[in-house]
C-alpha cells in the first residue's frame, strides 16, 4: 500500500457500521472512499473487495469461525467478530496475501482497538483455520440441501427455502451462483446529447474499455423486441477508476443502468407528446430513459417521497439535459385527485425486497426478513390501489420490481387483474439473475380498456 492509511482498519469500521449499526454497505463504502480520496486505485480496489467480499460471504465466514472457536460468533464482541470475518475472508479468498500477514495484521488491529487481552484468541482462531481450514466439511447437499446452499452462498435460510419451493434445488443453486459472477457495468447512451458511436469514441478517448452488449437471447414477442432495441445503444464498460473521473459521465453522455431496468422504458413504449407519471422514480433512471425516448416532447413527472430523493432526480435531469422531465415530491400512498386519468403511461417500479440485486447490494440479504417482505407486499398493493386510477383509457401501466420473489411479482400481477378488471395484462416477464448478464428483475405491462 502506498499511504500510511491502514486500509484494513477502514474495512473493519465499515463492517461495524453495516453489521452492528444497520447501515447500508454501498453507502458506507462510498462515504469512506469519498473521505479518503487520496487513496490510489490499488488501495481503493483492495478496500472495496475486502469490505464487499466479507459481507457477501458472511454466513460462510461465520460457519468457518464457529467450527474453530469455542466462543460462537454471535457471542463475541462486535469488533472481534468483524475482525475475524474480514481476516478469514482474506485467508480463504485473497490468495495473494500471505497467511502470516493476515494473522499478524489482525492481532495488531485487536491490540490497537483496545482488545489486547483478546489478541491471543484472535491469533489462535486464525492460526487454527490456516492449519485445518482446508479439511473443514461443509453441510452435505444430499442430506441438508437448504443448509448446504445457505453456507456455500451465504444466503439466509428463509430465502433458500422459498426459492427452492418456487424454482427447485438446481435452479436455486444456479441463481445463487450467478450472484457471484462478475457482472459488467452497463450504460445506455443519452441520445439527446450524442449518438452511440460518438459515446463509444469519447469513452475510448478516456481510456475506458467499452463494448456493445451484443445479442441478447430471448423468446419471441414484445419482450424480445424491447431487448433487441437495447442492443443499439447499450454498452458494457470497464477499466476506469471511478465514474466521477469520467468527463462523459459528468457531461451526462450516458446513464448507468442495468439491462433489465432499461427494459421498463422500452416496454412502456412512449409516444411523442405522452404524459408519463413515475410514482417511485428516484434516482430517475427509468424516467429519464422515457423522457429521452419521447425526444423532448410530452412530460415525464418523476415523483418520490422525500426532498432528498427528488434532489437526486433533479441532479440527473440537469446532467442529462432533459427539458421534458420534472421532479415532484409526493407520497405515492396518498391519493392525488388531480392526477386521475392524467397519465398515458403510469410507471410503478415500487419499493421491494431487492433480492434480485444481491450481487450488487451485498448486505440486502441480511437486512430483509420474511416479516419485512410481507409488509412490502402490502405496501406495494396500497400504492397500486392508490395510483392506478391515474392512468387514462387505453393508457399503459408498468409494474416492476428488482426481486425474484413470487409474492411480490406474479402474485401481485394477478392481484392487479382481480382488483382492476379494466386492466388487461399484455406482457409479463420474470428475469433471473445472470440471464443475459442482468439482475433479477420482474416486469409486467397492463393496458386500460375503455369504459364499457
């Protein structure tokens, strides 16, 4: 490392914030990287990998520690359990770091942070794992399939149980494995500012590796057509330090967005002059995409609950130079009489469990519970019941989530049909993580028929 900053200590503090103070990992990591901007690219990469990797593999780390420690992880001092977790992650997944260095650094950190009396315990557990860790037996998939998947992929058992019921053991394992595959950062061209070819040239001039997303396999129909259109203006980018360092990003030449998320605008199929209401829009990716497709005509009203969220939307409106989009601070659960039958397109990309994006938001698996998910389903239905009257006759309703749970997806789509018989379901797709390189995502499209 090239500075005097102790990167491991920064990671330890990140883990404590996330695991003991219930903070979100991506926000904590971003805050630390912003605070320590002088760290070089190698240090930033080490910090990010160690923090995210430890969180992502936490159940597995705890299983290993519990197998070699008389004191179970849940009974340890918070600092000690997080110090052991990040150290075991280095031993298991970061081969370039000598085992002795991992153990020595952990002991030093324990002493530095006021736990000198436990430094011998830390050293003993880690040395045992160095000697015997390769012999540790994991749960047998044939005897304990749920526990096997829980430990191997560090996903809580209640999620495993639900997905095994919905998808079966083999497909569930494929889904979990795909969360660990490195996925490219995908962007879409802001065609109000440049052509895809111009963007590609500008990125190459910034020494960014950029490539077209290529052909995306899909069955026939509207979904395939929408994916096909993405091939014209979506790219994969890599080999850059961070987004803020790119002039193309600063200039709003592109928007960072997963392929599955881009499908919302394409499936909505806006026409020039349409009025669009996006009821939970922050940070504004889907709204800005729709505004761009309307080529400066019509209006996209991007709503969200707080000023903080609408500020994020406004920042994106400014950076992307969109004249036909506005941010509105509004609670989607509160009925707005002025919005009734106002929207040609109503976008309901609603708060959800987020279990389809666990590969990118590593800690969401631990923060979500069965009880919280049930509450989310009720919230989703409350919002839908409130806002669906906003769509015009012959208008389109898009309901989407970034999860793969049937209660929030297919069951909610069926509920919409029962609750609103004037809506006809015309397309529905559950995308699983890794399909075409995208996140887990659900999208459904309804059209409101004329009053009889």
